[in-house]
C-alpha cells in the first residue's frame, strides 16, 4: 500500500516537473540597433552564460534560433579555445533605430552555410591562410625563411569575387597568382607590414620578428574564424620581446579583429606601428587620426584591378605618418595588455567596393558600428 501511495504521488508530481521544463525551455534575445546605420549581415555575440540563465536545460547539440517570423537564423557556438561554449553568435540584419526579437528553442537546427574558414598550410612553406565570403588573407611561416628571395613579413591579401571558400582549391591548383574566375593573389608584401600588420617601432626603425612559429585554431566558423599565431622572442633595441596575435574574421566583414599581446621585461610602454605597404605610383590615402582610420586605395595593378587596404585603431594619442615605403599608425603597447585594432582589404573586381570613396565610406561606417554596437538583452 505504501508503495502504491508513493507511486501515485510521483505520478501526480510529473505535470509540475514537465510544466517547469516547458517554462524554462527557451530564451528570448532582443537585439537593438540604436544607430542610424543599417546593420546588414551583422555577426552578433550573446553571452552563453546569459542563455543558460534563462534556458538551463539547453542541449548544445539540439537547439535552433528563430526570428519573429519563426524562420531559422544562422548561428555558431563560439568556444574561444575553451571546452565549453563562451558565446552564441548569430548573423542577422537590423534596421536603423530598430530591434529584432529572437527565440532560442529546442529542435534540430538547419546547417549554417560555411562563411569563414582557415588552416595551416604546410604544403606551402608554413603559410597560415584564412578567408570569409568577402576576402582572404595569409601570414607567412618559418619555412619561407629558407627561401630568402621569397621572404616576406606582413599580412597578405587575396582577392575574391565569390562567396565560396576557395583557399583549398587555390592551394591545390598551385596557381593562386592566376585568376581562374574567383580571384587571385597579386598583392605584394615583401619586407613590409603588408596589409596592416603590427611591429615594434623604436627610433624610426621597424623591428620585424621572424615569421610565426606556432599556431592554434580557437574557432573554425561557420560565422567567425579565430586563431592565434605565436612568435619567438626577438631583439628590439636591446630588449627581448615576444608577441602572440589573436586574429578573428567574421562572415560578411572586410576587416579582421587583431589582438597583439606583447611580452617583455619592464613596465615602460613599447612603441609599435601598424603599417600598410605603399606602391611606387600614387594611390589615394585616408589618414584620419581623430577617428583612427588609416585607409589606402592602391593604384590599379593592370588587369588585376585595385585593392583597398586599411587599419582602424581607437587611441586618442596615436599618430600617423607616411614613409617612403609604408603608411604608418604609431601607438604604444603595454606589457601583458594587447593592442586591439582592425585590418583588412577590399578588391574592386569583386564588384562591391569599387572606388576609394566607397572604401573610405565603408571604413567610416565600420568605425561607427564599433562606437555604437548592437545592444543585446536576454530574457
């Protein structure tokens, strides 16, 4: 009799448990755009802890994100190199001075299209290459140092005119300097900072490190690709310096987010520069110290077209200058506190950004979105 009573009690309590699970079986996200600029295809981050606080029973392998019309929104769980999710990334449009409501609910999500990708390329002298649906980049590795005639330091840009991921195809062909219809690599870096790399700058001299020695992928898309490049110590005017660069590229963006973390002995700031290689024939420049925007629209490279390159850095004390070889933005790094900035490029043959004005407008709009980010609330 006692067993029967216990069974009936447990059965009668079941609806209460189910009701609680249903009540906590979703999270609502409000994303607000307080600016006058439409956010198109914006990759937005939501704290995973805030999702868990509203939806503690969420299954990371069985949920989807819906908009107010019950249509699925592309998403990615961002791990930042950790074993558990750190943020939920969504990609969406938000009109000026408007908001979007999303729901995180149980269910099998549709696959999100791969819009970012990157990898270590041992078959091409230790390149590390990455891309999104707009543009592609690469950094040079240790093996390249064995061929001095090809040696290069800074960030390289590959032109793209397709939304497909093309790195593997180009490396497999071995003809990435030839345009097979999806773009090519005609950008010359040489012994410069290329398309917006960073290096110490002491007494009017750039102290380049050797090429990167180790790498680590923190997140492999589909909406954000993040990785680290680790460099060996090198001498900077008598001081031993080490740097680790954490680089992220979002879907739909022409600009990478860079965190350059310098380590050295002492507490004095380390002068550094962001640099863009300058061509021999005139191009168009934007040197806006107040906004921290350094933009360059290169001279046309024959049939290959024209590349726009830029860096953006928020530092009220920065200075800009143009040397014989490079456009430079001067700032300071502090031991253990990374320099955070943006670099990137656009190619006119992609038929999206086709002039210096369009490129500089893009950069100004990008800076505005940094100053007025989308506001996120989880309910």
